[in-house]
């Protein structure tokens, strides 16, 4: 290698090599574009992989992933490509339809980028101020949370998905049911950095606690045995039956509570009933209920819909199921104390509700020997329908009636009983929408109009097919290629058509007959010799170019082609590998016009082969690559004994790939060097050599093909 600059243009004395990064980016983009644009399974697979790469980072689009890689590390090929494009100031678009939704990474990115910039300003410092370090730690937690949300069973990418139809963020337990296991620190960092959810209300109720409420929405509170509760808001409620309009009737139906599904399936009963057992969350602290506040205890009880015993009298004890805090459904909240909304455990969906004071709840838990928080948050085994267990539920903000939220707990009668009125929030079933399947792009032969009945499409060659082989050998054909496995487990690859031709010409056999072991041994030896020559000096000329030379010159002998790579357009061939005579090659040159492929021989042998070709009575032509080496001895011999008839410039499409004969890949490639065709001496017998050709005619004929 010379010492000229690699990147400098050749006209300026350099080598003119392009940037490796630029070439890699161009090739990677070309591959992606070809795969995405192919109307087949390839495009769907590539699109799925691109979406999956985005989802792993919590992104919806490639440009979002490109931004996140500025503060992260690129590992995969796609990530490296996006990072290289971002370094050049280029932004890549996504090969799918954009969405107008507000995504989590879009909301977090400004603050994450700001935290990263502040951290980079302290690069190289041994100490960093606490605020910068804390902010960057929180940003990393948010990035991890986004990745887990995108990798969950149902990718959660947008803010609307994380919120569902609620005005609060999904609880960590609900995310865990979607196989998204966020740690407490990740969940806290994510929800604290996201913008606070806005409550979508139809309007605030301005009525006072004692204002009249329409009878259709009233709920009457009674005692355990149907008697008044003596003014204590801890008795059972029932909805009064009154004439309802259609809208009100729909609202009452939607008020039915779904069963609790926050448990593990331990058994299956008849009629598609599942038996669930309680599974307390891992984050539950090991404390007594006396050491935590009423609000925190209420949240823990309602989160797992805990069940505890409540004694109405000495002989009557019922099991009570915690539902939610009264503060969440009454707005504005008029009480100083905390109340919990509950109902009878194992009742039907339309069971009446009650409101219990948290002091009474604590007394019930202590009386049942459940002073530890983990014991208080348990519930006995229960059954749910299979369709309920595999469908989520959520609390909607507005019902079909369109009324404003305003549950009211108010005095309802002279006996002091309380009424729960203004029920306008409803618990409904969350329907899991079916994921849209990607549109299947039909091939042209699959679309209308249909193909004629005589046209058949055979894809059987795509499947491996075993061919007859002698004992101890294995021959497999697939997609126009043949694999031959020897006894010593060496594998030979070959074009299937070429294998059949050798089998017919050398053994006089057809493909359905097993070849001899001697034939396979010779084939393997020729294959290994060709591989060695390919690695060192061999040039695979285009079959189209060789056929064009034969057509214009009338040559019949090809000198320099091995048995596994010779061109069947020629009647005879001489191989650089002598044992190829057992595979159809000729040992002596027959008296016919010849074409010498000089680059098929090792450099030390080329002078000897040229001297023999110069004495060939029938005339010889020489095809070779001129590599701008004035000291090449072959060039000196050609200038002394031959005449240049045609020359094709660099980048002419005259070559095959190095493994063309093994992979059956006969596509043409550009040549890096000049291609020359020389004619050695003169033919003394014009009857055998044919009419004299002019260089202009040969140049014109080959120029059209190159």
C-alpha cells in the first residue's frame, strides 16, 4: 500500500477512498428501504422489528428513538444507524402512519435532555452537586420506566394509555398485570415528571349537602337487618325503585360493580368459574395498622379490596368488602374524617353499598386479630367468571346521562338514617380492542385478474430435497443449489444445473441415479482447488461476456476454466487443475480456435501458458485484467506477440462474484480494472481461422455488452 492520503481525491494525488461511515450508512439505508418496499412477508417482518426496537425504548417513531439515543447507548444495528444519522444532523422518518396522540417520551424529553446537558457540563469533575446528580438519576429511572412500558404485553406508549379512562395514572399493580414490573422508584419518578392529568368533568355541583337531589339517583341507607342505623353513616344502602327515563335506566345498569380480579388462579370450577386467592403486593410495609394514618390504611384496604368481618350483633357477623374512599366520589368532600365505601362480600354485582367510618373499620380489624397491615389487606378465596378475569375494568368519569359528578351523603329521614345520592360515576368493563393486523400486500399474481389455468407456480424447490447418493455420502438440493457432504463431513456447494450437467457428461447418468463415489471425490477436489484459486488470484468473468467473445471470434476452446466453473457455451475447456480431466476437461489442446483466460492461472505460470498459446496453430485470444502495472511480465509478452483488439473501461459490468459457482448467483458486478482482449499471432490457414476480424468490429460488439 502506498503512502498517499486515503480520503483525498485521486485528481489531487490521493487514493479517493470514500468515508467508511458514509458507505455504511448508505448501504444500511438501502437495505432497509429495499426490505420495507418489498411486497411480501419481508416487509412485514422488517416493520415489526422496527416497531419492536422503538417499543423497547418506549417510543412510537424512529425519530423519537433517535433523540433518546443522544443520552443513551447504541447497541443494535438500527440504533447505530440512527446515532450516525443524528451525528450528521439528519432525522429519519418512520415507515408507518404518524399519530396525533401525546406520547410519554415526548412529554419527558425536554426535562431528560436538560438533565443530560447539566450532567455533561460536569464531565471530568470528581464531585457533582447533589441537584444535578439527583436530576440525572431521576431521568434514568424515567428512561427505564419507558422501556418497561413499551416492552409490556400491551405496549403503553401514550399518556392516554397510561391513564386509561381515569383521571389518575394506572396503579403499579395494574401495570404488573400487564407484565410491566416497574419498581417503586421508577413509578414515582415517571408519574412525578409527567404533567398532572386534567380531570374531564361536565361541571362542578354547587348544591349544598342538604340540597334536594332527584329521586332517580337516590340511595337509601339502612341497617344490617333493614332497621335504621341511628344516624351513623355505617349502614347498608339500596337504590330506591322509581320510574326512570331511558338514560337513567342505562346509568343504573352501569352502576353494577365488577368482581375483584386482583388475585391468582388456584382452581377451576364448572361453568367457566375460576377460584382466586389473595396475593398481597410486594410493596406492602411490615407495620401495624395503629402506626399508619386513616387515609393510608384506607388506600391499602381498597387497593386489594380487602375483606374483614363486621359484627352487627352477638349472633350476626357479615363479611365486608372494601371498595373505595368516599372522598374520591364525593365532591366537594364535606367531612373531616375518612369514610370507606363497602359492600357485602360474595354478593351479586347489584348488591347495596354502605359507608363505614375508619374508626369502626379499625375496631373490626383489631377484633378479628388483624393488627398487622399485611393481615388486614387479605381476603378469602373467591370465584369469578373466566370472561371477567381476562377483561379489565375501570371507573369512568361520566355516565351516559352526562350529569356532573356529585355523590352526596345526606340526612334522609327523621330517624337519622343517611342517604347516598347523586350516583353519576360508574364502573364499567374495559373492552380490549383487537390489535389491527398489518395489511397483507398481495403479489401481482395473487390479484385480479386471475392467472390462466395453464399457469402454475412451483415453490417446491424452496424445500430441501435429498438426491440419490452412494453409501456414506449425502446430497441435498434447495433453491438451485446442491450440497455434497463427504465421509469426512467436508461440504461442497455447487450450482444445481451445473451438477446435473457434469453428472450427465461425465457419468452418463441422470439426476435420479446415484453418482459413483469416484465422481464425487473428483468433484470435491475440484471444488477445493477452485476455492483456493478464488482466494488468491482467480477472476470470474461474466458468462455473458464470454459468450459474446465466442460469438464474435468463433473460439471453441476455453483455456483456464475449472470443471466446477466452466462456461457451457464452449465445446472444449482446459482446466488449471489437471485432475479435472476426469470431469470432462481436455488434457491436450484440440486444434480449434481458443480463448485463454489468463487470470485463471497462478502468476508464475502465466508466461508459460502464454508461450504455449502463441504456438497454437488454430489461433488464440487472451482475456485479462490490466492493473496498471507496467512491470507485469505478461503485459510485456502480450505487447511483443499479440495485438490489442478490444478494451473495456473500469466499472464495466463484466464480472461475477467470487462465490458465484457455489451459490448459483450469476449477477454481474463492475470491474475495478480495465478489461482487455488480445489476439496472439496470425492464423496461417484462413479456412480454419475464418475471416479476418478488425479491432473496431470486436470493440463495437463487446462495448454493447459491457
